[in-house]
């Protein structure tokens, strides 16, 4: 764990330093800029043993991710298709890993109306979008050269998609409320002898029907768990390692940089508190694929043009680059585990404080 965090220092130090301004007594402040050490667009740079080992580490991470997806995600989807073909079943008879449509928009407590989750997601989407637009307008589009901005943008996408699903869910909840009112009226009329319900109506009223998750619900679940690991990787390391390091080196942090590494985690934790999404371990695979895509993006860019590396460990010219790549791949595990245990703590607390209202008491 400690070695992984130490390597993460190198993973982020270039990004934070380029946004910092050196304190000087009377001279003007200039942002630090990384420099290009060697030409990266030559054949000699890419055809060597270091690149071969780093490629093996990256491809191995991708292979492990796809194996996890194949073993855990694909059987769930096949089971869902069979259940759809066989008709809807009662909620209690479903498999534990079965995803339902209402999990993307219904709060974890029955006491909370879905409109509260919708309002929260719309607020988060608006504020995060404004912060990202302001940051890009000041720093330029080159800010998307960094992993932090990739992750921040993915958080914005998460709240955008979550808002859309919550709007759809509120409409579904309104229809369910009307059906419940009709069912209540039927029961009253039946008790008073004014109406006799049919067998079909009794089946509908006697159980709760839930739709299985669709494509966008699965996409939303994947983006949610990808953000969980990526936000932990960026913000946790920034506040525990980068900030103390910059204070020692006498650098100034901009207010926007502080906001980029705080509000994204705050809003994501708030959504975790309210939502009823699952958090299985195997979806760390999407977190691995997300980081691997960023690494491959950097390789393609540097193979085409000679440009500075945003993070020192990515530079394949270093003889220690295979070690950096391996350790950064391993640090994904504790970053994902932190968020996993936060969700587990939420489940433990709410299942005991609200035993009759908590929706996920049998889903973990």
C-alpha cells in the first residue's frame, strides 16, 4: 500500500506542478512546464525491452479485466434474457446479481422520494459542468491531456446520465403511485362487498413487479464503479501526498485545482449515500480498462509526435519504467477497495438504522 502511494506520487506530480506557481520574493510567478527529454516518435524509442515489458503489463491488465467481465457480467445478462422470456417473477425470487431498472433512479430508503435524488443529480451535474467549463476556458483544451480531467469528465457524464434516468424513474414512480391508489380502492370495494377482483387483478396486487435493467442501466452501473476507483486514485493521492509535497517545495495551488480534487468526490459520495446501486468487486475490471485506455492514448500520441509526458512514470525511456507500470497497476486494488468498504459501511449503517426502509438489505 505504501509503495503504491509512493509511485502514485510520480503519477500525479507533473500534473500538479504544471498548475502550481513558484513563490518568489519580487519576481513574477510563472507556471512550471514539463520538458521533453528524448524524441518519442522514433523507432528506437519504441522497439526495446522496456516497451515490451510495459506492453505485457498493460495487456495483462486488460486481459484480466475481460476475463472478469466474461465470468461475471455475461452470465448475469444471459440470465436476465431468460427471465424476460419466461415472464416476470416476484422480487424475492430473483437472483442476487440481477439488476433492476429502478435501481438506477430509486433511493436506497423507501422514505426518500425519487425526486430528491433527481434534484441532487441535476445540481451536481450543473455545478460540476460549470467548474469543468471554467477550468478548460482558463487552462485550454490541453487540460484533457491529464488523467484527472478524464476522470472529472466521466463524473460529469455519470450525473448527466443519472439525471436522465432519474427523470424517467420519477415518471415511473408516478405511474406506480396511481396504480397503488387504484389497488387500494379495489381492496376497499372488495372488503365492503361492492366489487369482486378477478384472478389477474389479484396476482397484480399480490406481488410487486420490477423491470429488469436495460442497456443504459448497465452503462450507468459501469460508469458508477469506474468513477469510484478513478476518483479515489486522483483525489486520495492528491490530498495525502501531492499537497504536502507542494507545500514543502514552496508551490502555490490554484483554487480551481483544489476544486477539481474535492467537489467531484464530495458529490459522488453524496450520490452513494442516496442511491441503491450495487457495488460488486468484479467491476474493478472497468476501472482497469479505463486507465489502460488512457495509457494507450498517451502511447499513440507520443508515437505520432514528440511531446512531453504528463506523468514521469509513463516515460518509456527510463530503465525503471516497467517497475512503475507494474506498481501503478497494483495500486488500483487499494483505491477500489477504499470505495468498496465505504459502500459496505453505508449498507451496515442503514440496514441497522432503517431495517424496514432500506432497500438493499438482501442485496449485498
